[in-house]
C-alpha cells in the first residue's frame, strides 16, 4: 500500500507548538521521517520545536521548489510509493495555501496517494474570522504588484469588487513592505471602504483592527514593519 501525504500546518511565528497545534497534528508530525518542504531551514526549526524522537539530521527533508517539474514531483513522492508516510510543510501556516505545495498535492491525487490535511493555524482564515467582514463570500489575491501604478490599479479594482459584490478581498505583503502597503490602501481606496489589518496572528504581539479608510486616515497606525500581516477590504 502507498503511504499517506500529510499536510502539516506550520507555526505563524515563534510560539510553543501546543499553544496553537492540536495533539494529533503534533504527534503525527513527530513520527514522520520523510518531508517535502518550502524551505529546509524553516522546516528544521519547526520539526525541532516538536522534540522529535530522531535526530533532525537523520530525517529525509527535501525542498519542493517554486516551480517543481513533473519528474521532481514524482521523485518527492517516491517514499509514499514505497509505503512510507510523507509530511508536506510550508514556511508558515497551511501548506498549499499561498505557497507552491499545491503542486505536490495535485501530483499525489493523480498518483492515487491518500491525502490527510492536519489541523493548524491559517493566517487567512484567522484574519477573516477576526475581521467581522463577509465570511460567506471572499477571495484571496496573494501578493499585489510592487510598482506604484500597478499596485494602485489593483487596489482600486479590489475596492470596486468589495463595494459592488460585498465579497471580502484578502491579500498579503512581505513583512518589510507592510507600512508601504497600508499607505497605498489609505491612498487609493474609497473613504467608506472597510479596511482590516491582522498582524502577528497567534503570537503574543497579535494585533487586529478594522476601520473605514476615512477613520484610518485620521489616526496613526502602530509600527508594523517586519511584522507579517493579512489585509482585508470589505463593503
């Protein structure tokens, strides 16, 4: 029989695993000897935090890559074909969401390998829960353009969608550009649009706030540079 591909949620920051991960997720991850990961260094730090029974150096940890070829995906799944379970791990949060892990999941489906998603933190869902915005209809857009004019056009388009459809629009940015993203949203979106910022989710420094764009413009935003955040626009 083939092994199972476990989709293992990673931590969203430096926090004790039992504070955010259920016991089943921790116990399953601790026993896995084969891993496919986004970044090996981040993966080793996570696995070490679980106090695994075997030395980290003895584990089979392979990097997925940003655009894995069919041949590479097949090689990564080789342990499963030999009856061994594999763990798929993102750098933060749930694998397959805003990272290249979906390619391995699709390959596993095509190969008839059983998938097992484990419970753990998802920054997108946590932010949506805490926003109080429309949780029935929403869309995630990943990273927006970096260049000023392209970013402005995209933000205006997302603002239009949120206003006309009522669907919540979610997006992210690299932590060192958080302040620039907030400034762009306050510049290009409608005064009456609801804007929520959810930073450092699950950490002691967690901070979530929602205001209209007009209200945000009247107050100073806490320093959020280098802090991971999810941004939401709503009607």
